[in-house]
């Protein structure tokens, strides 16, 4: 570990009503083997005990800095963190996840050794008691354009929590405060378009914990609208480069498919990005079964999707019984 006087890394964590998980998250950051960092906790108007927990950590550890603000969403909280950061490098974390103990050391070491603008690590997706190790397996040279293309195609995760990014990459950029879901993907896309140098490490750096009550698993109308804003923003940003026509179309189709199987918002799938409704069977970026189900839906034959959902529900119940 390199011992420097200047803070080299700023870890930014937006906090909102996460008192149930916050202790473990903060402890995982403060337990890092690399210690020359600041932890910026941005309490986004929490109504539970999250703000008090943040203050308690700030009193015990001088590396912890806390900012309290009225609720404005995750993007506004990230912006407060960025504006008040002191480190040469930035990494974000979510308040209900975990950072693995050697994450900052391995990411920072690679950044200095390779003189890279962005260093990306592997991670774990945890759902309940099951861990799924995600190995990016990127040992060969890859450009930021290559990674952006893969990210928008769904090959790479568009999160910030496994990426150590030089602060200068954020120059002239702030998170769009009208967007509170996929704000990380939008920010990364803008950064990658400026062709930063990338490096990858084989170390696991983060545990991304999926929960039944998360936005990912229980989307709201606000999160659905946020996704659509991001897709449209990306389409506008990338419209000059025909290379990205395919991933933008695939993002739209994935969104329509997700709406199809989300009961409260099921009817929205017909009207959202309606230009893709015609010729759906030819959209090869989706699995054939989804194309067929969507074709029936677009032709007002809803029985097929209902049957599919019922079969899927029965299969999940059988799996659940098997585990017990």
C-alpha cells in the first residue's frame, strides 16, 4: 500500500432510508486495506435513522464526511458528492451493498501502474444466500468505445460501483437530476465517448445485493419514466454514430419486454417506443419466445402472455418448494 498525505480516492455513497443495511455498507468501506481515501456520505433527506448513523461514523473516523440535504433523488446526491470530493479518483457505492476489503488497493494500484483513466473490476451479484461471481474476463486490450457498445448491449453492467474513475473524467459533467434510475449508465456513456484509457483487474471488488423490494425487482412508474429518459438521451447523444443504432434498439426492446411481464404497468409496453412494434418477429436482439409473445400482444391476443406468466409462476413455486 502506498502512503500518501493527499487523499487519493473519494468514495461517494448516496444514502436514503437505508438504516437496515447502512452499517454493513460503511463498515465494508472503512475496512479497506488501502486507507488513503475519504468516504462521502450524502444523506438525501432520509426519514429513518440513516442520517444519525452517518453522523456517528463521522464522529469516529476523520475520513468520513457527511452532507445532509433535502430529498432530491440519487442523482442530486451523487452531484453533492462529486462537487465536494477531494480525491484524484472517484468510486461510487450504494448504501445497501458491500465493498470487498481489497477493492480500493487493487483498483488504485492498477490505475497508477497502467496510468489508466478508468479501472474496472469483477464483482459478485448476491440474491438471498446465492452468490453469482461475474468475471468480465477482459484480459485483452479493449477501447472505451468497445466497452460502451458492450454495456449498452447488456454484456457489461452499467454501474459505477466496480469502476475507479479519474476525477478529471467527470469534468464538465454532472448527473442528470431528472433521472434517478440508470443515471450511472448515462454518466458512463458520456464519459466513455471521450475515449478514456481503460484497465481491468481480475479481483472481485464489490458485492451487488439484489433485494425483493429494490427498484430493479419492483419498478415504479417513476423508475420506468427514468429508464425511458435515459434511453432517449442516449439515442440523442449517439445519433451521429450509426454503430450504436443496434444497442439503442435493443435497450428499447428490453424495456418493452420488461413492461410486458410487470403486471401494474403491463399495458405500457404497447405505447412505449411504438416504432418497434411493427416487424417485431424480425427483431433478433430478443429471444424468439419474447418476440412471439410481443407479436400476439401487439395484435391484441393477450392469452399467450397470460399463459406464459402462469407457467413461469408455477415453475418458480416448484423451485421454491424444492429448496425447502
